[in-house]
C-alpha cells in the first residue's frame, strides 16, 4: 500500500458493523503515550479518494468543520429532524468528506505486552491503519473505540492513520437535533497491558435502606487465562472498605457430555441406575411430583448442571457492610482497588474504581433512591463548546457541572448519547442523578428504523456498549435507549438484555409511550413523556391505570425568552402522586463561534442548507456559561430550603422553613436574613441554621434588631433569607449563594398627588404629546412586543399578527384642556383596520411633573394580546436604573416565582438579556417606582398599581428586524415601557402556551402613573 492509497482494508463500508474493535469494558486505562496534539491532516471528497501529497496541520482532538482552513466548504450543518441529505437508510451519500489524520511516532514494543490504541470518540465512520496495515473500524460517534495494534507496530518509527468518513449507514442513528460535525472529539492515546491482564471489573454496591447496611459484589475478568484448565496460581486481590481479599482466578472446566456405552461383555454389568431415571430431569424442571421409586436417587444425579462460572474470573461477595450511602445530596464514594497477582506474588495489573453504595428501584408509581422518593430537578445536556464544537475539556465539564450544582439542579440526562467518562466521574463526585442515554436517534426515519433488521444489531450494540462502559457509576440511576427512534423490536430486545444484564437500574425510553402513556411496559420502566400539558399530568396522576413514575424526559422548552410556566409544573410535581419532575430542555444554547469573532451563529449562518435556523438556541445558559434568567427561576424552585411561613408570623418574629431535600439535613448551608426596604437591603444578619432533617420543617428566630427594623419600616416589601454553602467544595467555594427565599408583606397602594391649587403649565401639542427637554418621544400607547420564539409558534396560528397591533396609526386626536391639565383622546387604527381608543387625563403637578390616568379600549372580540402599556423615549445621557419591584433578573408573569421583591439598581445596558435571536427581553414585574439617572438628568415614575417595566436601548421594531443580537448597533438611547398588562411567555414552540391566567383577554384597561423629569443642574 502506498501513501496515496486509501481503500485497502477489512472495511465494512456501511459502518453498521465494527471490524477489529475490542469489546467495551468498564475498566479504564491510563495512557502510556498521549497522542493529543499536532497531527497531519487531509480532507478527501470520499473514503475511496486517493490521498494527495499536501498535508495540513491540525490538533487532535478537534473537528475539521470548526476550522475553515481545513473544512474545504464542509461547514457545521444544523438540522433538527431531517437528515442533511436526500438518501434513505442504509444508503450513503456519494459526496462523503473524509478526514485523514496522520501521526508518526517512535515506539519500543516490550515482549509480553500488548499495545492498544484508544480513540476516545470519532464523529463519523472511523477506520484505523497502522504502518499501512488495516487494523479496524468503528462508527459509534460517542463511545471510545479500542484496537489491539500489537501485530501492526514495530520498534522505531510507526505511522498511524485515523480516517473519518463523515457519512455512513450508521449516520441515520445519530440524527440528534445538533450540529452535524466531523472529526476526532475525545482524546487519543496508546496504552500497553501484559499478555495476562485484567479485562474488566464490575462492581455492584447495594444499600439496604431498611437495615442501613450495604452489600458488594465485585466480578473481575481477565484476559490470557480463560483458555487454561489450570490457572497455575493466578489470583485477584481486592482492597475495599479496609479489607484486603485474595481470590483465585477460575479455570476452564471440561465440557460435560454423556458417557459412551461400555463395549466390555466379558462380565455381567451390575445395575447402577433405576429404570427411567432420566425422566427426573424434566419432572424436576416441571415441578411435578416425584414418583416414589425415584425419591432415593441423589438430587445431584437428576439435575441439569448449573452454569459454571466463566473461566478467567474471580468474584467477591460481601454482605452486611457498615457503609455510608451515596446520593446526589451526599455523594459519598469509596475506593476499590483490584490487582491481578501472578503465581510468584507480583502484581501484574491493577485497576482502581470509585464506587457508591446506593439502591435504585421503581416501586409502583415511585422512583426510589435508597428507599426514598426523589424529585428529579434535571436538565438535558449536550456536548457543545462555542469555540470547539463537541470537543470538551475537563475544565469545561467541571465548569458546567459546577454551575448546575450551584443552581440546585440534581439530575442530568445525557441527551442524546453517552457523555465523556469524565463527566460521569464528576457526577459521581459532585452528586447528580444521571439518565445515561445511548447514541441512538433515528428521528428522520423513526417510524421504520427500529423494526428494520438492518439496524437491529447496531441499535442493540450501541445500547449495550454504553451499559458495559458505565455500569460502575453510582450516579447512573437509569439507562435510556436513546431518543426519538420510534418504537420497534430493537427496543424490545435492548430492554430485555438490560433487564437481564443489569437488574439494578430501571430503563427509560420515551418512544414506547409517546402515543399511549399506559403502554410500552416491555420497553420502559419510567413514563417519560416530552412537553406534556399540565392537564395531561393532572389526568395521569388521577388515572387508576397509572402504574409507573412519570418523569418528563423533556419539558419547559427554553428557546429564546421562554421557560414560562416552570412553577406551574413544579406545583404539580410537588403535590400530585406519580409525578417526579423531569429534565428541562435544555442546558445550553448550541450556537457556535467558529470564527472566533464573538458572533455566535445558528443554523443557516454557515451556508448550511437545508437547516432549522435558531431551533437549537434553546438553553437556560448562554454558550459562555452565563446563566439566563430562566436558570434563576429554576434555582429558586429547586432550592433546598423553602419558606412556608406568612407575613404575620414574620412580623411576630419567626420564620418557618422546610427542608426540601430527600436525605441531608441543612448543615451544609449558612443562612442570612435581611429586610428589603424602599431604600434597598438593610439589616443583614447571619442566623443559626436550624437542625432540620430531610423533608421536615424548622423555625428560625428573627433577631431582635431585625424585628425592630421591620417595625420601623412599614413600607418594607419583603424579608429575604439567603442560603449559602458552608464549606469549600469542588463545585463552589464556601459562601456561594445557592438560593434566596422571601416572605413578602402586602402593601397598600400609595396614592398619587392631587392637582395643586395653582395649576402648572402643561406643554401638550395638538397631537396630545407632552414635551420636555428630556423627552425624545412622548408616552404613547404600546400594544406590541418584539415577538418571542414562542409568540411565533405555529401552534398559536399567527394569533398576534392577526390582531394587527404591531402597527397603530393615529386616526383622530382630540385634546381638551381642563382646569388642571388636559384630556387627550386618541383613536388608533390597527394594521387590519380595527379601532383602539386611548383616553389620557393629564394632571400637571409642576413643571415636568405629571400624573397620567390612562384608559384603553381594545376592539370588541380581542381574545389575546402581548402588552398594554405606554412607551416613551428619553434623550441620550441616561446610564443607570433603579426600581422597586421584582428583580434583580428579568421576569415575566409566568416566570417570576423565584424573582425577589425589593429595590434594585442596574446599569441600563445590563437590563437587556441578549438572546441570540433578538426578541422581547429585560422586563421586570410588580414595579411601583422607577428612577433613571445619568448626565442628562433624572426621570422618575411612580405607579400605585404595579406595572411591568422595561428599559432598553432599542425600539421594538429594531429588535424584530435583527436576526442576531450582535447585529444591533451600539446605542445610547433610552426606551421605556411601562405596562399595565403583559403576556406570559409559555413554551409554545414545543409544549404548552402560557396559562390562560397569564393571557391578555380583556378589552378595557385603566390605570394611573406619575412621570417626573428633572434636568441636570
């Protein structure tokens, strides 16, 4: 084979069957030679194209699609459901970009040791060639492939080629609502093992919640001994829980068979067996009565032989152990060390495993961990880094998981493929419950592919390899068969295998129940629907047929400004039987910064056709790991502590709290109380953390000084309890805030001033506009917001555009002066001819100080709207905002359960939330006062009836016109919205719309507010 050839080898061109790949195992090896770093690279148009003479340099791991200089037009391509080509399974596109990675290394092979090449993950069909010798292939893009290259390497110079074809027949199983990208995504290295070595280690660490004791079963398999009838003194030493146990390695047993009849007729043979004694084999198997004449026959003669222990193994069973259980709240781990010991007493091989004692069961309608029903406060997580695509570092993984832990997330679904093993290591250590999902999604052909015999073996193999790799992780509490691949015979077979191989964990798969929540028992132990309505959850909980725990595999679709109604879900999860939480879709936006210019991009931005646009920008976290307001909403709902007392109790000096955890007390947290006042937070004081067991309630005595302050501040809106970590942890330093709870104090509306005895001048023009040096645009009626992704959902059927409220044209303005002001009546015509009437009564208190009483009448039959309020614009020169209301983060009527009532300050530039697809953002609710300041002056508003406030730099039309946030030009403008009504957000792109109580169904609105403008001195 010459350096320009690329076709020779034992290849399976379909990619559906690996060649030369070693079996998957849970045992992990450390590198002897790390191969990450600089490799030579060529991109070919197909797997059969000849190699060229020119090589470029690239880094491993990396994706060639993330490097324009390597990709030759093969860009990141985003599709949600459709495949990015027209072929059908199992056809492979003729245009099939193939990356060839080449590395020359020096080796000194040691006799008696095997050399293994580890490829952590390859996105595409991987073929391995060593020194021009074909070694093997693999096509599971999210699990490691290992190859024994001992016979291919030589002392001295060796050349390794890793050839990755973008497409194969296996690509139809990786249609996972993500960027289609190609390359090597996880580390590549070599390791060596002795000819006789550890092959795998399985550890089942069980915890009995009734007795508080643990059991441990360890099974150790070896390679190089399983063919021997006498293992010659080889043994396994296991060190765990301050014990050291040595066990022999089992030998091969001879195959049992029936004896041959004797040919010796020289003597009369004595009778040895009763007549028909062989009938006992089937009689015993049937459980039938044993005839009297057979009862004296020894049982050993009439039973079929039990299956023998596999050769080359050692098994340890320990029971009644004094152990500390593992849970996501208290992730206690123990070290397990396994050594293979040669007959001369030397350690030939060694493995280390961290284990956690815990028990996972489904009992009736409850998923139990260590005997307790746990609420799954989860997110679905993909591998994505904006600069490297699917290539993830341990530092990035730790940063992601630390962020989630700080926001009280306790569960992760590895959507839609197995994550890097180091993710599970961190989940074990930090404490997360993991639904481990197989690399199986045939979404484009979901109706057929799971019943296609061509894909039976690949589907089962992908699922079984995941189980084999990850079975020792205590964080893994359930196996998922994959995602959106229909419901077929392959799923029946996979679940049957899992239940036999690993009965310690339930199986999860949405496809088998997607059309019938009472079906699919052969496949899934957990009812795991996508995007259920609140009514469906309530109905399932009350249905006598319901017999499994319901844990949503996806809900609260978080595209753009969304995740509305999360608190409605959690009201049901925490109150109704059979409902146990779920996984928010999803953790992070998938937008990419391939060019390194800070301009994030979504589907279509790289010229990829066809595409699904910004559909993958749907996380509760931005790509730089900045939390979105939706994650703060989740943080509060997932808090370990909930306040359960009311304002009366707080004023009397006590605060009652509930420990929401399932296992831990509150000792891991410190608590602080403060009073929110119109002037800001006051009286912050640390309070002792009460001893409250999991699920119980306790009482905090409010310190005397804080009670006195509360009595002296009758206008204080709330008492805030801040929860912080007590000790340093891998995921957060001591003192990290993880929650803030409040008791709010109802306030009577503060009346606005009446007209003065001497009326002030009222600068109103013929169009009814107020004029002032600080006003660029007078307050005007606003009924439209920059549509969110959910507002534009097909399920809402253009409801808001149909209203015509996006364009209001004044048709008639009437200005009537009164003794202390004026009444301005404006009749608007909406885009499609409907009439809206706005009547404003203006009372002048002083120069630039007005009370405005608003009345708005919408067209008869208006069934829903986006906002009803006023919009005005100030001149340049305003920098900061302060308000009394909900904050500090953005909140909306259906996403404000975790927002805090108080007085807040922020630079105006920081009030906006830069959703990549520009849309409505930055609103705060329950606002009774607003102050805007800067070199230009000061502007104040006051509202006896709390309003929704939005202060930003752009008009609605500018936001709607932009396709990316970074397209909006820098601006010093200040645009203010004050709304008496503002619609909730919902999740209508995928899931329910906002609850009817958060929709604008009225046709008459009335309120008043005060506007005060003061020029700078």
